[in-house]
C-alpha cells in the first residue's frame, strides 16, 4: 500500500521484545542494552509521501467515513503544540514532526473535530494520555482497519469493517514484563536491516509504552508488534512486553496496514 524508501536511524529506544523472558540478564541489567533495541539494528522503510500518510483521500467530514469503525488520524504538518484542553493558553508539550523512528508523527483522533481543535491520543506516558491540537496544524485521514490483540487467547486479528483479513497466534509479554492493555495505534512501520534479527523482518511501533521498562539512553520503552527469530515462542508469554508474530504474518501486515491504524489490546 505504501511506497517506501529506506533511511538510517540515528537515535532509537524501543523495548527489545525479541529477547526471550527466560534468557534475560539478571535484574540489575534489565533496563540495559539487553532489553532495548539500538539504532544500528534497524533500517526504516518510511512512507515516501510528503506530506500525507498514503494515497487515501484527505478527510472531508464525517459523511466520508466508509465504515462505522473508521478511525480518524491526524497527521502533523510540522512540530506541533499539544494543549491540555481546548481552552488552555499554554501547551503542555511539544511533539516533533517526526518520531524517533523518523516517520511523520501521527495522532489518533479520539473525539469529534471542531473548527479549531482536535482531541487526540498521544504516544507518551502514561498510556492513554490525550490532548488537544489545533485543527490548522494537522491533516486528517480516515483509517478503516483495526488490530485487536487478545492476551488471554494470545491472538492478533486484523479486521476491516466486518471482514477478517488476518488472524494469528502471537507471543505476548512475560508476567514480569506484561503487554499493556488499552486503546493504542500504530505510530511507525519499520524494516529491520537483518530479517533474522530477534525482531524478525518488520515491526510496528505503537503509542503504547512498557509499564516495567521506562527509559534507555533518554528514550522511552516503546511497545511494538514485530516478527521473531524464535518461531517456537509463538503462543507463549515470552517477550518483554511486545506482541511477537510469525514472520510471514508481520511481512503481510507490513504491506497492508496504514500508520495510524488503531490497536486494541485486551486482557
């Protein structure tokens, strides 16, 4: 779906859920290099759009949404200020135009859009944080798909409307480093420079953050959905919080799932 172009990363901190929980270092090392991916492990395939996510038409009003479950996505035009409420004078934070993985920052819309403001879900701690951005600072798109992760069944399903596109068994976080539950969205879609890495050939970055791994080299513990070089772990509670898929499945999803797609993770 996306035209892509490879580019190098210079800074990255993402939970290294490709590592098995059973093979972790002693607790004193739990937030060190063994638990986090570093920049030199990745090449990123960033959508070659400028400034849009993909070739979907720009949002033109609620009447244009093609599914009852459609999700609006706000694509930032540049560095953007986020406010606590629509009546707050000073911003509570500023988001850069690109993520740590060097793709354009997108924000999931959580409420109706007004003439001046858009309420959005934020890719920050704590999980579930929201804020308001100015309508003039974003482009709006409709995303029709939904990824649902069921931690009890250890399954992932990708649906568009009533149509089930993909369903697969997954590995989830260990009891010591559980996969967080809640409503999130895909912030990035990356390709690993080594397809046989612990994270497989591709990975999605999520707005979700690990609740047990909180910092590494100034970066956050980003939860992801990715492949694996340990196929035997699929179906187990084996990761450090990420959702681990068979490589053929993450490869399929990498090509068809737009950035901004909502992700529901259920207990």
